[in-house]
C-alpha cells in the first residue's frame, strides 16, 4: 500500500479483495461484487492483482487489473511481461489529474522488482477498454495491431522480446463446426 496526498494505492488479490475492494463493483452487497470475488478465487485467476485508488471519503475512485502476461485473459504473447487487463478512473472530477499514470508507475515498479521484461496492455477506442493515449503519454509504444485492437508495451531492457497479439480469427478456424 502506498500513500500520496489523501490518496491510498491498495494492492489486492483473491486472498483479500473481499475486504479491500474490487474494481468492477463498489457495492459490497451487490451480486456483481460477490461474483467478481468468486471469479478472482478461481484457480486460473490466482495471479490476477488489483491496484485500487482510495480517496478518503470518496472511497475507491479507480483501479487497474493486471497479471503476468502468461496468465492474461487477452490474446497476447508477451513473455515475462506484466499485462494490464483493465485500468479506469470512475469519477470524471478525478480524471486528468495523473492518477492513471501513477497507477502505471506503481505497476511498472512491481514488474521491475520481479525482474520482468516490461509492461504491456491491449487498447481500443471501443467500449470496455482503455484507449492508447494514457499509455503513449507514459512512454509506451504500439507493437502490434489486429482489427480495432492495439498492443502497447514498455520494455525495461534492450533486447527484451516484443509482445504480439495472437490472431484469434485463425484460432477460431480450428473450431468451426
């Protein structure tokens, strides 16, 4: 947990998300909240981490959901990177204050401390995904594109492998009935 001004950045996972909070639902009594907690506790989600931004009386105002790229739910091949699956600031009044950039910096520090190659994220201008502006503003570069989706990355060392998107359309062809 790191503190800045009246903000507290909280790290959570399956083991403590029900007490600390989750990203997609702030109402601890809602069915969606309990579904997300149960989802986090599934064995294949054990490496999912949440970075929550708590602003005192306002409570949780933003979050990032991230994990090792090998455990990502998105179609990405990115050996030894941390993958940001989702990042958002809820309150419009709290946007444009650099909070998402601070979350990126915290996640980058975690990746560096774990000896990872870097951090990456899949972006789109469509619904339910972060746009690429935040990442580009923070030194990320587009490394792959597939349809409306772009993969952005920030490598920590020269010679680190460049992540790529997995072509899900070719994968689909294998399973056509």
